[in-house]
């Protein structure tokens, strides 16, 4: 989309043009749904619910005149809202409290034998984790310590360093699990 087309779309949105909203809805949806399903292990229905909620927030902001087009592109805003809603939903459902469940969400939606096999692989992956990953994930998921507390105990500079390290550790754990597939 050229700058001129973007400007025209923004003006159409400001006027409440339903065609412009529909175009943004469909374009952003095609980006959001596959991304959120992959990032958070959601099924199609949950991903669509989150997207519609995020788009509703965007729509209401534009209709109310409080959306600032100079600060954020519509797609960026909608995806950020969707991401925040996904995180909030997962936390409310206690899905991020157990690394086993977090990994399950990334690899399977099936029940039965496949899930049992995956659980065994996850347990093996957790056993194979080396320090400091093992300790960091244990403190975060099992002891439910904050990133700041973990950072202090592990002598990290700040919570952002701990957050980055936690992300790396989870990615490493996922690789261990994938390797054993």
C-alpha cells in the first residue's frame, strides 16, 4: 500500500466508512490469526475471538475519535491489543503458570496417546535443561517469583534481562522437545 493509499484509508476510517473498516479487518485478520495461533498455541476459534475483541477496541477508538493515527498504524494497534488480550486470557486461565502446559499449547491440541507421548518428551526436556535455565524456569513457574525477584537472586541487571533469559530458556526447552520428536 502506498503512502497515498494509506492516507486515503485513514481518512475513510475517520469518516466511518464501513468499506475501509472491512478492508482493515480482513487484511489484519489474515496476519493476526496465523501469528497468534503459532505464538500462543490457540485454536482457530479462540484466535478469532481474540481478533474480534481487538478489532472492536480499535473500531470503538476510531468511532469515538480517540485513536491517534500518527502514533500507530491500525494493523499494528490491533495486533498489539490482540497480543495483550491473549496474554491476559492465558494468565486468567492459569495457562502460563506451568511450563508443561505452555509447551503443550505450542505443540498439540489433541488428547489421548499423542498427548501422553508429548508429556513424556517435555519431562525429559525439563530434566535435560542446564543451569541457569532450569533454576530460572523453576523460580518463575513453580515458585511463582516475579522477574524482578529472579533478577535479584540471579544477579541480572534488571527484570528485562531476566525476561529475555526466560524467553531464551523456553525456546531452548522447545528445541529439546522438538529434537526428541
